[in-house]
C-alpha cells in the first residue's frame, strides 16, 4: 500500500513513518485490492492528531485518533481502520453465500412463522 505523509506543526520523523508503515502493512492484508492512502500528523497544544484515509477500488476508508503520545494515536487509528477493513472484507466474502443474504434470512423467518 502506498502512503503519503503530511506533518503539520510537527517535525518529519523517519521513525514515525517507519512505525506507521509497519502497522499499516499488518492490516493491509485485509484489503481485497491494493490501495493508496494519506497519513496526516498534526499537533495542537499538547495533543497529537493522526488521520489516515485509504482509497481502494471498492471503498473509501477514513479514521482519526487523538492522543498525548503520537505512537498511541497511531495505534488507535490503525485499530479503527482494521475494524473497517474486516467489516468490508466480511461483506464482500459473504455476499455470494445465499444463506447469508438478507432475502434468505427473511425467507427462513417466514417459513418458521408459517410452520408455527
């Protein structure tokens, strides 16, 4: 996954870029297609803000986290994105199974109502 980094009111840090790349590679395996993203680091008074937006062919993902430590904020935003990736991945994998579709669930509930 290609990532562009932007730092606002914060010095560019290679260690922070490497840490973020490592975290994003760990959750990048949940994406169905390769994507590209933007990582935005900023600091306001004593709080860090990390915002990551990932654009893929299927969907657009965006997450923001705040924290007193920039590495903790990166961990929080990556956790949020991981949940979004897993949810989307599950939707794309399960949509082909007829028993997992909405119509099938409605049909099965109607059968149980008629039987009762």
